[in-house]
């Protein structure tokens, strides 16, 4: 298993550096310029849209439900376990590159949400959306559309049930003493109870679950940050120093920081995956700009909110022994659990365990719908119900899989999913730019 994980990770690293580094940053820079820095220029409007937004058209979910579904699916255990693992393996400088990618990637996610709304198919409250449709109908490339659906469908089925469940089971095992296989079975049952009812059931749960998990994690993290506030200047100095160091210190340098910063930043905010097109395309709205601005807020909350909280709690608490080899350092959710326990002895780890469950569960149910859309495009509507059952049956396996293999496979599938999607985002950037610059609330006609 270890050798397999090493091979998969090596392949993912080969794709991430230099190919995805150049492609992701280049696309983010280009789209930020083409959209007139929409994430800065219209941030105030995005903030107001976050607190408002009413149904203005056909769709499956209210704009708020679609936003919370996207946010709930994006804020998964990657925001806790993935970021912590990235910091442990890549050093404090990883946080800087998470911020950097998060800022420029916001324009990518705005575009994905806009294109998802523009090229979706709706029939009453039935919606089909995603990069497949703007690749097919916008770029006029059925081949690219199908290639995206195949890769993304496989990714949804073989990564999310494993990565999210693995982190939940790990933290419940280490913090509470619950055997990992028991956690897997319980999580599978709870996931099945929601996703078997389809997108409306997912939306109803997401609009209640997403705010709860963000607020709870924010409060817990602030306790840790306040407790170790004296170390903030030193930690921030480390973040910027190790983001640009040209020589390896404690096993990491600038290239390691960039690699892990991009991988974990991408895994955390999902800009470039194309999943925003699926989530925001479900909204009962005919205003692409409304959904695009919601995507701006989503990326901001993830990249500058939850990811930053995780990194700061781990770094400020001093739970990482940088003198140890990477393989011997405490990592993943265990590192965050120790950080919370250092500030709140006796129950900090339990808070992390509950947050990890909420984060992972929200992502499991959100990504279940994403995978359903990808596979339905590929294999037709008859695959939907079998897919829901198979998705849930894989969850217990994720609980007992080795963590190194889980994250290595996730990195590889993420990389493969990005290429066809970004072709569509770049080819149709003119549509996103027009909507980004037009404040007259442009609407799309009903399909």
C-alpha cells in the first residue's frame, strides 16, 4: 500500500509541478484581469448577496440553498485534515500559497458559477448542470464534455467517500476511541438517509448544516488563537519566510511550499474543479451574476477563513516538532486535535472530532449530487439510483483505508479533472467577463 501511495503521489506531483502550477496561477491571473478583479471590485455586492438572494426563476433549490450546498460540499475535511497535513509536509509557507491561490482562484469560481447558470438544462424543478454542458453547448466540444464527465464521475465515486470518511474515522478513533469500521458504517447510513432523496433533500440539510459547522469551528479556533496570541507575530513571520526560502529547512523549501499550498488550497476551495457549475446551476434564479457573487463569498470563506483557522491553530500551538522527519510528525486531524486540546484541555479534541464530522458529512452529501450529475451525463438517468447505493457502500471502506493512499489518489484525480474544465472557463471567459462588468442584473432566458 505504501509503495502504491508513493507511485500515485509521484504522478500527482509530476502533474502539479510545473504543469498545474502554471495552468492554475495563469488561469487565475488571466481571469482576474479579464473580469476586472471582480473579487475586489464587487466584494461589497457579494457580501450583500450572501445575506439576501431570492428565487427569480426555475430550478431545484433556492439561491441560498444552492449557496449552502456549494459551501457545505467545499468545506470538507480537506479544510482541517488536508490543510494540517499540508502544513506538516510543506511547512508554514504553505499557508501563504493557500492565500495566494485563493485570491486569484476566486475569479475562476465566479466564472464556473456563471457558466453553470448560463448553460444548464432545466425542466421545472429538474436541473442538469455542470462543466459538461458549457463544454458541449458553449465550447461546442462533445468530446471534452464527455472526457470531463468520465474523469469527474470516477473522481466523485473514488475520492470523496474515501477522503472525507477516512478523516472522520481517524479523528473519532484517536479522540473518542470509536473503531474506524464502526464510524464508517454510521457515516454511510447517515449519508444514505439524505442522498437517497435527491438534491432537494441535500439542499434542505445543507442550508442548516453549513452555517453550523462554520460557526462552531470559528469559535473553537478563536479560543486556540487567543490562547497562543503571543506567538502570532513569530508565526506570521514564519509563514512569509518559508513561503519564499530557496533552501530546504526541516525538509521543505519554496517548491515544497508551493506544491502543498496549491494542492491543499485547490482541494479546500475546489476552484478549477468545475463543481461550482453544478451547485450554483441548481438555483431557482435567472441571474448568473447573483450566483457568481455567491461563489466569490464561498471561496473567500474557505481560503481566508477555515483554511487559515486550521493553519494558525496548528502553528500557534506548537504541536509540530519540525526536527522530526516528515513521516514521524503528528499530522492530519490529529494535529488539529492536539492544538485544540492544548488550549482547551480535556474537551478540545472532542470539538475537533465533531467539527470534522460536520465538515466531512457536508462534503459527502454535496459531492454525492455532483457525482450523480457527472455519471448521469455519461451513462444516462438509469445510473442515478445504483450510483447512490454504491456511493454509500464505499464509505465504510474509506474509513479503514490508509491515509497516505487516500490523499495521494485525491491529488491525482483532482489534477486530471481540472484540465478539461479550465479549457471551458478560458474559452468562454468573454461571457463571464460581460456578466462581471454588467451591473444591470443580466438575466438568462428560461430553457
